[in-house]
């Protein structure tokens, strides 16, 4: 199975953001990535979060995500997006899912199970809301942790792969780490079935092995003029 992966394009109409980001270039970068994924025969494309960032007006936000989603879907490859904190800053979850057509929590490919987590919650359990979120306070709610444990315990789950925007890897910069990351890693470790964890959020990227499991944090697409996307075979 071939996965096309990219993260943190922060797509918007703004030419620059935070000094080093080039959000207006991301539409073209994503098109280039999709062309490469199509040519390589990717079975699924996953964005690991922060697909979009703020434009100057909400109308522009809606236009940007509508046009971007249409372009991605035009390639005919199944597409999922793990929502990031900037996605929540723009849209409530259900609106984002409507615009992108991305709503999967679990995907099965034969004996392989892909698990998508949403850590866009404060440690109080409150979901992120526009203009009311602290990106340094991310959390995987108890119901998701329980669902992941149950999913990994199912006999039909042979090999599993976990996707999340924020970081479960304890070795990245601490503000990017999910508050209950250790709890989630324990579930992952004890299952004995998770073969890799895929993350975004930490823009420089990071490669770690924790409890014998690879934790891949991919570098952000939006940084500078260089494009960053990845084809992974599992």
C-alpha cells in the first residue's frame, strides 16, 4: 500500500506568515504533490493537518478551502486530512469535513488498519473553537483513547498505523507535544500492533523510535519556497 503524505501547507492568500512561511505558494505545492502521488500510484493521500490558514476574510477562507479541495479531489485519489489547530481556527469540525469530504476515523486496507486521532482539545476536554484555542494545549479525549485501545484489541486489526497532527513523540519541542501523549503511547505500545505513527505540527520535522516504534514527524510544506511531500509504502 502506497501512502502520499504531506503536512502543514497552511494554505491561504497571504504571501508570507510568521516570517518563514509562504502560504500562498501551498496551492501549487499541493498540486505538484498530487501529480507525483498520482504518477506513483498512491492508494491514499493524507494531509497531517493545518491544510488551511486564515485569509483576510471568512469569505476568502471559504473560497480557498473550496477551490483547494476541488483540486485535490480532481486527481481521483482517496484523500483524508487529520485536522490541525489552524484548521480549527478557520472552521468547526463538521464544516471542515463538509468542505474537504474528509471524515474518516478508521480505514482498513486488508489486514492494515489506519487510525486517525483528533488532538484538537484542551486538557479540560473542551474542543478547539475559532479565536478560543491555545495551540500549546492539545489533548486526546478519553473516548478517543478508549476507542483506540478497543480498535487495536480487535483480532481483525493485524498491523496498525496512527495518524495525528500534534505530537505523541516525546522528543520534539515540548510545546508541540500532546498533554496526555504518554497515555496514548502506552496504548500504542501495549497493543503490539502499531507499526508507525505519522505526525505534523512541528515544522522542522523529527524522526524518533519510541518503544521500538517509529514516530515520523514530517517537515512542514509551507516553510520557504521548497516543496515537501512524501511517498511511504506500508
